[in-house]
C-alpha cells in the first residue's frame, strides 16, 4: 500500500494502517498547519497514542468597539461573508465555553516517527502513479482538482472547485506570561481585516482572506490595535510576526456534489485510489473525522466494506 502526501492526513493513515511507504513532494515534512489545531474529541489522540491537552476555550464577538458573548443572525451573516464571501453556518453561532483538545507542537514530527517517507516525489502523470503503486492500493491526499487532472478523469474541466486563499499571521507572546485559550470573531470589516484571532497557550493566530502588506510591520500594527481593543492587553514582547499563506484555506461547496462523489468513487473503482482528507475529497472536514475516514478506507481495502454500497446508502458520508 502506498500513501501520497506526508501531511496530517497521510501520516495518520500511515500510523493506523501500517502503510509500507509515504511519498512526499516537499523536501521535508510539510508542517503546514499554521491555523488552529483544536480537536473536539479524543479520537485522534487515542488513534495515534499521543496525549493531547484538554483545555477550556472561551469565545466572543467584537463589533463596533463592543464585545459580545452571544451572537445573532446579523453578526453571523456578516462574519460568514467576511470570512469566505458566502452566508453559511459558522462556528461564531455557538459562543459557549467549549472543551477542546490541543495537540503538542511537534505532532507532525511524532506522527512521522518510524514511518518510511520518501521526499522529493512529485507525481506528474497517471502512468507514474500506477507504476509506483505496483498494483497495490493508493491513499491520496492530493487536492481533488489536481488528482482528477492527473488521472485524466473525464469531465473535470467543466466543473469549478471554488476555494479562498487564507493568510495566517502568527506570533508567540514572550512577556507577560500567558497561558489561555480564547477566540474572538470580527464580523465588521471596518474594525479589522482579520476575521478571527485566537490565543492558544501563548501563541496568537490571526486569520484573514486579505493580504495586508509586504511589510509585516503593517500587519503587526493592525494586530496590536485590535488585540488591545478586544483582548484587553498588549504584549510587552513577542516573537517576530510570521505570515503563512494557504492556497486552499477555505474550501467552498461545489455546485455539483454528485459529480464530486462520482469522481472519488471512479478513482477507487478503476485504480484503487482512495481519497483522504478535506483537500482530496474537497469538502469541509473536522480533524476528528479523519480517524473514521481512515478506518473506513482500511475496511474497503480489506474487502470488509464496499465503496459502492456505502456510497449509495450514505450519500455524502461515503467518502
């Protein structure tokens, strides 16, 4: 069995299924998760035998120089439009204090331990992939539009795969000592270009779909001002602000969901290629759900479960 991609999803599959080899296009582990890694349950932690830290996360909304601990339809809709340009159900709707589990900062490194990863492996054609697979099943975390082009799936050119790029600005608070877990949502555009800012331990993560400036000082100025107004303090000292861009930061629903699911099923039926993760299946996905998806793929590979049967019974959950 072969896995393509040594990110979170690929490494999880390797740990659970005992895969022979993982191919990675980059030169080192792609630790790309600069957004929040909060888990809602312990499924992931138990599956990989790595302890996560249970925490209580407090949330609020900042709007027009006021802080709210309850949202409303107006703020919900404004936030959704600011974050991804569509009006959808978003996490801002529930501001109750929530229990979450925080992964250790070296999660990716620990997941990679004792796994055979081959770097600098870029897949450029269907023939190359099938030759590397040697007739064995493949678990792919390659983004779905790229995979459909690679495998020459008929009709993919006629469909759009909408998404928004996301900028994550991160810094660590050196002084004062900070160890808390908080998130504030910013639905009003004039307040700040950021739509969400969180403190995770002592790390600040500010998310936005807008590119602020080539000079981090400009973004830092924005962040300090809104941070002081909403969180109530300005750190005395922080690490240099870092900007990380995610090309597929926010995946938006495809218009033709049936086509998307048929393509995933076709790759499985024709070439034993199993799609894993939100990019590969092109749908919003909780990190906690990855464990269930890996286990389902394991059952399909072993013949204990039919993809077609599961697809037609469960619809959206068939991936």
